[in-house]
C-alpha cells in the first residue's frame, strides 16, 4: 500500500500544474458568463444522457423556465478524465464527465480548495475485460506477454476496477499486480487495434458499445465484468462540477440537473429514438439494432442515482489513491441527489 500522507502544499502544487497543463494543452477560451456553459464528455453509450440533453435542447428548456433565455453551450470530447479535470481546474470547463475513479480523485484533490463534487450519476453500465488470447479465461492467466488497453493507466475507472479484481484474487498487497500490463488508449483506437490482431494489445477493458462490438468477433471473449467485481449494478459514469460554479450559477446548475433527469426519462420511454440520437450525435456507423439492444438490456440503466460509490472510495483510500475517505456517498455529491437511494 502506498503512504497516503500528502500535505496541502503538495495538493496545491499538483493543482497548479494541472492548471498550466489544462491551459496549454487545450487552448480553450476562459471566457465565461452566466449564460455560457461548457461541457465535456468521453466516448461510448454511457454518455447518451448528455447526447439527448444536447439533441433535444433540454438545458435551454429548463434554463428558460428559470428565466434564462440566452444560453450558449459548448461541448468537447476527451479521451480520458485527467485532461478533462485539468480543463475544469483551469476554468475552461464547467461540467466534466467520466468514470467514478476520476470523480473521486477530483473530490479528494480539491477538498477544501475547489471542492469539486458529483452532480449526478449518468448510468449503471458494466465494463467488460475482453481478450483475443485463447489462453486467458481468468485474470490469473495473464502473463508479461499480454497487454491490456484502458483509457488511463492507474486512473481510469477500468484501471481501478482491475486493481480491485487483483486485490480480490491475490490479496490487498498485490492490488497493482496487473498494472504493468496496462496501456493507455482511447476506446475507439483500442477496439480497432484489438480486432486488427496487430499484437500491440490483446485485451481491452471497455464499455458499450465497444465491448459489445468486440464480442461480435468470434476471436474475442470476456474475462471479467465490472459487475462481478462490484457485486452488482454500479455507476460507471458521473457528471461533476466545482462548488464555485454551483454557488455562483444556481439556476443554471438546477437547469442542467433537470435536463439530465428529463434525458433519462426520454431514453426509458423512447429507446428507439434514443438509439438514433446516439448514432447521429456520435457519428456512429453501428447498426441501430445493436445500440437499441444496449439501451433496452436490463443490466444497463440510465439513472442519476449513484451506486456502489463507496466500494470504489474505500478501495482507493486503502491503496492511497485518495487521501480522504468520504463518510458516505453523499459527501462526494451535491445535495440535489441526496434524496435518491444511492450507495
């Protein structure tokens, strides 16, 4: 286990580096106003609620109900949570989205400084560890010759879930046993590389639709599901923002949350239309039937309720990945979801 003694000075230094990295790497405008909202998302069906919000102009609808009629919304797509968090801290982003791991890291690093909290969950979706190696049927079968692609080594929710699986298999002291086999790669690139059989990677820990599309190839099979590791349905993606934005823009914050709730209801009531929205918004060439199958699969759920957040938090605290242990999942989220049956 790592030594978790990290002082405030260290945290501030890291945040400062993140600010610089965000500005330099992204080159985004820092212009902000009450009517301007900047969102960021990553790749996959998990972000469908955000796509529905954008396609159906739901934020504008609820902002207008709050008396705000001129809303400008910008959207950016990132390959992982680290760069997105840098953009948020540098003031170039208002709402970031990603896995539970990056959210917990931001909550931990900004505690008492920027106080980033979760706005809501976006979904409960399983991540699947797929491989083309016919000799791998359990994580114990991986050798130094194998390489596992995931969005960000040691940081992404897939990386944390793999560590949790390793800790269950070999004990807490060996939670990072498979880390040296992991490589950072965007989901679309990882899927293409895996299916090409080029040898750079032979496994990919990923989410729908990539996990489902990979399994259509007879050479691919699943080694592990995140639901196996977490013991049931678990939040995959979340939306988060800073306490500063929450305090200074309460009407817009509430409009975003109402839009998210409305998007979830739309997906549930209109799955075929939601599938078409994903294809249009993601510029996907996948058949609509495949996306509809993902949306209507009972194990997949689009909901604002955070699930199994504390299992991730306890593990990340135990391994030194975060330095503060939340008393409850409510510590990590703003009050707007406190009346939901989270965990």
